[in-house]
C-alpha cells in the first residue's frame, strides 16, 4: 500500500512540475513580444533594438528610412552633386548637395514655382551621418532626448543622409524650418505641386504617430513621379504606402 502511495505522489509531483515549466516557458515567450509598438524604438533595451532593421538597398529612390529602418553605418550616396538653385546661405558645403536625379527634379520644380511668382530657396539638403550626430547631440543638450526625438533624427535614420531630401523655405529665409512656414505661399505651393516633380511632403500634418515626427511642411523627399503621385493622391505617408499599398501597386525598387 505504501508503494502505491509513493508512486501516486511521484506522479502528482511530476504533473505539477510539468505545468509549472510550461507556465514559466509560456510567460517567457510572451515577454519577448512586449513593447514592440513603443514610439521610441531607438532605446537601448534588447526588445526595442530587435524592431530596428538596416535597409538592404539604400541606393533605391524609393527607400524607406525612418526610426525603424536605418541606413548602413556611415552610408554616403555615390552620385551627389551640387544643386543649381538658390539657398538661404552663401557657403558651398554638403548642405547644397543632393543625388543627381533628385537634384535635377528639384531644379525643375524651383523654376516652375518661379514662373508662378513663388521664389523658393534651399535650407539644408544632404547631411552626412557625422554631421547628423553633432546636430542630434546638440538638440539633446538643448531640449532633452525625448523632445529632440520629435524633430531630429537619430544618426543613421535621417532622410537627409540619403541625398534625397531637402528642407526648403522662401527666398528671404523667413520662417525657415519653423512652424510658421506652413502659412506661407511657398508652403502652400509645395503642398499642391511638389508631387508633379517627384517630391512629397514627408512629414504631413496629423501623421506624427505614423512618421515619428511632427508636421514639417518644409521637409520634402524625392521618391520619383509615379510614387509621389500615388502618395499625394491617396493622402498618405510613405510608411502607410509601404504597409498598406505596396503589395497592390508594387512600386519599382
């Protein structure tokens, strides 16, 4: 009788141990998926780092670069050229550069705007990773990391580094890279017409939860006429296009 009791006790203990292991193991698996939708994935935690990817084709005109999709370390485009457009500063430096195709399209856009009495000027185009690092650290020192992440890109995640983006302003430089730019005739012209030249307003109003950045009517991004037209007409962001429409439209990479 004692033998039967011992055997029964061993069986019960085995079952309890098995359930305990399964419960612990299941909890551990669940924890691996926590915080994947955190708005600031550029944190030092392992879970958040797992949500970041390095883009495989940084030379693509349609490349998606944001807080979750970083450029290869110290990436630099091979076809940067100096823009033949007015800028709000006189120095000849990297901020005047863009990739060849984007530069030609921007020059056409500036000329078209001028024919309509809109005089645009460049504020900042290409930006190397080292310069972005300096700016980012300066913004953190000035406003704190949380605030800086709403308007400044973490080094390696800046669209300026692709050579496909530029901040624009009026020829006077008034409201350059400031919220008041949205009320200018220049901003309104860009909103209505930039897609015709392959550009989109990259960080539209009301889309901060999607793009990760506040509304920036001055920041435009070259993606080519076909893709720009689709994004503009659908009233969406580049993130939304890739998430919801890419499989249907199959843009050229």
